[in-house]
C-alpha cells in the first residue's frame, strides 16, 4: 500500500473507510498528548495566515508542489485527487501501520538510531505532505509527531480505547533499564519537529527548504528498503519452508525426518 498509495485501485480504501481510519488516528494522537501536553507542537504565528488563506495563490502553490513532489508526468486527475484528499491514502494514514509493524516484528529489540531517524523522517514527510494537500497544518504536525512513550512510566493502555494495539509501540520506545523513553528518540523527534516548524514559519506558502533537505523520492526508497528487510526477517509459513526443503533451525536431514513423521513425504517434493 505504501508504494501504491498514489494510485486508485482495488487496494485503495473507500472514502468511508478513510474517514474512519483518520478519525481513529486523530483520536490516538490526542490520547498520546493527554499525559504529556508539554510535547504538543505549538503554532508559529506566520502559519495562521497560511491556514486561513483560501486564495488562488495558495491553490497555485499547492498544485505546483504536488507535481514537484510526485513527478511532472503524473496525470492531472491523479494530482487533483490528491488535492481534495478524499480519495487517496496519505503518508499520515500509513504512519501508524509503519510504527505498529516495526514494533511487532522487532519486539524485544531496542530500535537502532538508523531506524529512529527513518521513523522521524516518516513523521516529517507525513506532516509536510498533508500541509501541501490541505491547510490544516498544525493539526497535521501534532498528529504526525505523536509517537513515543504514552507516559513517563510504563502502564497498561486502555484495551477498549483508542490505544488498543499500541502497547507494543509504547514498549518499543521505552528503555527497559530506566522505564523511560529512549533519550535518543526524544532528541531525534525534537530535532525533526523543530526543523519542520522553523522552516515552515519562514513564509506563508514556501516550504521549499523542507523539500530540498528531505527529498521524498529518497525517503520512499529508504522506507521500501526497510520494509523489504523487515519482510525477510519474518519466517516463512511452515508449509512454505517444507516446500523449499528445509525448516528454520533444522538441518536438511532433520527436515526430511520431520516430513516423514507427519506424513508429508508423498505430497511435497
């Protein structure tokens, strides 16, 4: 879905599904700030005019930036579809899946600095993309950067609330030795947030500084490489391993013996 998010096909959620997804994601972000309101990004004064501006200047800038980000050969209807934000998946929609998948697959392992930088880049790109597509920039920044530990101390999350399924995400960012959030993550998150707000506060409509220092094509390549590596770390189903002739942690002879014991010798080559 990440690589096909700009295309409208059978993988694209319906408008109703997207609205429901965005509602859940916004609720999750709101819950994240409840216990730590000091971490909520504040609005640079110069953004207020940009968010309230509905003139042709903003519309022209918006379409220009969309084509610069996603290629001048994009069909106009595809770009226009992104513009109204009702029909297409955005990075903001996929950010929670990226975080949850990383936490589940990497359960028990401390995230590397390289991963933290990639995650913070995902957050920055999600906020930046949303800024271009719609004018609710501050809300986008707040939602995109609501990642890390949900509280200063480890505590059970509400299984019936908006945080269901995010226990592993909270644990991923928490230092097992101190029970607090990893210091490196707090610093990397803050650095990307500060850069985004400072650069976007310069002018109402010009975020070219973000684009030049955070190339979206390079970012997408890095995410795809990460996801490929992640998929290789997930063991194949047992039946697929048997078809290949060897189970994980088994020798070929042990695998053959196992196949004979469970009666699969006649069905698998």
